[in-house]
């Protein structure tokens, strides 16, 4: 097998689009009718809740409007995702789909470095939700998408200004505890040109407490040694984001697009911790106090270019996208520690964990409508990842006498090249639609633990099939069935074999030979619409092997090491129900529930047999249009007890309140209350023969926001010629993501 060099591939990601664009501009074409905005669904029936269009489903995805979610006005992306069926978001912003945290998050159909890596939860809690108008959920994506993300894909659809001329909006929100956010959007539409830009800023504050109680088994005495650690912290988060885009029609067949995005997130944290350890006889043997100032900083800058060209045959279209993105991460901690046991000592330590990812992508796709209405989509995709980690640590009696500590300092490099080709074919047979697909990927990975001089390299070639079927029972009912094979590749940090310091009693370590998790996913869904009411029921089943999971081991002396391992096998399945309905012309509700069963083969983790459990979770919202200008919303979610490889997580939930008043057609105001009952938290229990651990995080997220939104410019009358056609979707078999 041959692969393009890393430098050549990255150059290709920025240069290929420009070359193809120039060629297309010189290609003579036959005039054709103006392009219509493309549909999100691939082919087949789409059922929509009429009027409000809060929910839409197609053969390969479900789309949920954020228009009625008042939390979207003042909250973050993490806040609104908690209100989307199938999606769960924990107290730290980590996202999962039906309990699986291996989720790919996109913006307008394109992967983003903002949502990769260990700190993506903090980013999701800082990106303002007001930028987006819909959320697409694909739990079984087709072969036209990258198979990365065993749980599926969440696609955030950016808001589009559809008025003629110049339009825009301004938002500003002020919350308790010093929380603030604001954004501005501008769009200029002409006959051939659309210019758009938006920018936002958000400030958040939070405080909380972490309590960790451990029991470690001592084989010599047959007893347990115990420890207690308490951490109190306060954090302040700031984020800035900006986007600028241009769309230009060379002619009726050719559209060129370019976009630049930038996001910067910073979290500053002050923390104080106390640790007390006892031996198997209950006598104190370890005690320390620690004061730390920390900062997490992530910046993402990206450029992309698109070409969409109608070929001479009106049923043919060629699209090309190239993008280059750089993500920089840094976590810096300066800590003062005072040890009382086993010896009295003082020291200062400075630790920095940093990484930089440069990712280039090129994707070309050809679509054609065949005889009988069948649709063929074929494409090629190249992805190149260049990831460098630079970890540094120093210790000393004071800040002026720090000495580099080899246990805290190392360099790690990770390079990955993916070549992929795919094809999907969809056809309608009366009331029946079928869409098979196949994707083949060639992957090469190189790792280099520079400090330890440990190099590794491996490659593999795999195929990922998919199948989607849809049957139209009548105009109000349909049945969907689907299958897909997906993987979850270990992250770069998961592959780093160097032991990374976190605090005096916590370390982590990766494994360069980890295999990707492979999941086969099956679903059957029944949908019904009756008047303004919409109902959806989904049965799903998943078989996974080689799942990458955290394994916590006791190194002795109260020190725990978190490593990564491949589980032998796991299975999960369940029933998900969603309803969106009206109780009266002024009162409506949305409710969803998921009853899931999960089984983990964990014999390698200290358990005698397979472990299994049921989890029940749900979301509900009550909407009241009290007057034509006043809208009230009460919403909340609950997540039941969840199984983990070595234990479980306890139930949690949240209740939110919202009120919106429309002063006139341009100005509206909102008041929201987040986590009104202050119930959201995280409790993790590890329960093995060798280790018993209970870790509780109580985070004060309760906040009240007051905000205003002002729109200006055109009256929102669509211009069908210049309604912005979304940029190329990095996987949609239909060839584009529409804001619907």
C-alpha cells in the first residue's frame, strides 16, 4: 500500500480546491434553471411535524429545531444538546448518544477540531447555541460519512439569514454570577454574491466540589487501606468565536464558496485540595494540602473552500471541498503543595500539557440521477492528521528554583493518513425506498514517543457497509430500518505510552497498540403524524468489539493509574420513544424516553463474568403560548443509573425555566433559569475486588439570564436565487446539508 506524504497531503488539502475551481470556471456550460436548495434527506419520504416543523426525519437522519428552545437564546451548545432526543451531556460537557460517548460532532456537515480531544466538553459549554437553528442526529449514518464515531454523528446547522439586501441580528444576555454573552450576525445578499459574518463572546463562571473516597485491597493483610480527598474549585471561562463566508455564482451551473472560522476558549481555575490516607489498620500514613492555579486554553482556526458545479447533463453534479484547520491545546497548572505525612515538605510545581493538531481534508463527490429516479453518489476523501504533544513539568522549593522533572516532561508525535472511497445507491420501488452503501478506508498511523525513543507504525484496510430502507405505509406513517458498521479510533493521547502526571496521586498512560472499536448497529423505527402531533418509536441493537475504555489500577501508596484497554465485547439495545404534540392551540409538549440495556464483557477487568444493567433516561418540555407575544417553557431531563466497565454512574437530572416576550417584529426579550433545582451533578462508583472508589462532583450550574434579541435589515422575505446554499457536507449522501 502507498500513501501520500504528510506534507504533500496537507498541501493538497489547500491547493486542490483552487485548481479545480479554476478549471471549472473555464469549462463551457449550458445554461440551466436556477439551482434549488438541496434537501437534507437522500431519497424517500420525509415526515414533518406541520406548522412548527420542530422535528423532521428522513431515511438516514432526524432533525430537531432549536426555535422553541428558549435555552438556545442564552445557553451554550451543551445546554441545548441536553434537550435533544437520544443525546446526553454530563456535568463536564461530555456528549453521548444513547449512552455511547464516541460521538462525532460537525458544523454544517464538516468535522471541527473544536469538538475533538479531551477538552471538547469545555468548548461545548462555551460555544453559544444562538448560532445554530437545528440539530441533526444520525445514529446510523450511511457509508458516505466517515465511520468515525461508533455512537453516530451530531450535526449543528448554522442559522441562515434569508432576507434580501442586508440583514442581521444582535443578541445580549446577562446572567447571575458574572455570566454574560453576546453575538452579532450580518448577511449581505445580492443577485450573485452572498457575504456573511458572525461573531460571539461568552463568559461563564462555576464553582464546585469533588470528593473522592477510595478503598484499596492489600493482599498481605486481606484488608483495605482507605483515603479521602476533597477538592474545592472555582472556574471562569471566556470564549470568542468569529466566522466569515462568501458564496459567489460564476454562472447558473457553478458556485464557489469560502469560509474562515476562529474559536478561542480559555478556562481559569483556582483549586484547593486536601488528601488524607490511612493504612489497613486505620493509622494515618499520607496527608497533603495543595493549592493550584490552572488554565485551559484552546484555539481553533480553519479555512475551507468549496466548488459546486452542475455538469452539462442536468442530473449530474460535481462537488469539491478542501479545508485546513489548526487546533492548539494547552493546560497549565502552577501548584503549591504542603506534605505533612509521611514526611514534612514544601514544594512548587509547574505542569504544562500541550498539543497541536493540523488537519487537512480534501473531498470530491459525484452525483447523478439515473433512469427510474435512482440516485448514485460516489466520492473520495483524504484526511491527514499531524498531531504533536509537548508536555513539561518542573519542581522546586519555590518558583525561582524550579528544576525540570523527567517524570513530568515528554514529547509525543502522532501522524495519521486516511484514504477513503465510497458509493451509495438509492432507489424507490413504489412505497419502498432502499439505499445500500459501501465505504473502503486505507489507514496508516505512525507514533513516536520522542522522550522514550519508542516508535511504532501500523496500517489497515477495512470496509464499512451500510443499508437504509424506508416503507411508506400511508401519507402519515412510515417505517425505517437501517444498518451500519462504524469504528472509534483511539485518540492520539490514548496511544501515548508515557506515564502522564496529573496530581501526586493520579497518573494516566496510553497504549500505542490499541485497536479501534468496531460496532455493528441495527435500527427499526416507526413514525406517525396525526394532525399537529408527531410520534416516533425506535428499536435499536448494537454489537461492539475492542471497545477502548478507561481502566483504573492501584500502584500502591494511594496512587491510581488510569490506562486504556480494549474490551473483549459489549452489547446494547433498547427502545426510544419521542412525541411532539399539541394539547390545545396554545399548549404543546415534547417528550422523549429511552430504556436501554447494556452488557459489558469485563472479565479482564477483575469481574468474574459479564456485567449488564438497564438504564432509563428521558426529556420533557411543556410550551405555553400564553398570548401572541408571550411564550413560557418548562423543560427538564433525567438520566438513570449507567453501567461502566468497572462500576456505574448514579442518576442525575436538571430542570430549566424560560420566558420570552416579543415587543415587536424586531425586538424580543427572554428570561431563563438553568438548573432551577440545583440537582445536576456526577457520581462515579468503581467497585472491583481490588479497588473501591466513589467520586462525587457537585457543580453549581444554577443561573438566571436576562437577554434581548434585535433583528434589522430585510423583512426576512426569501430570495430563492440567493438563499444561501450550504457549503459542501463532508458526508451527506444527498450532497448537502440544508437548514430546512
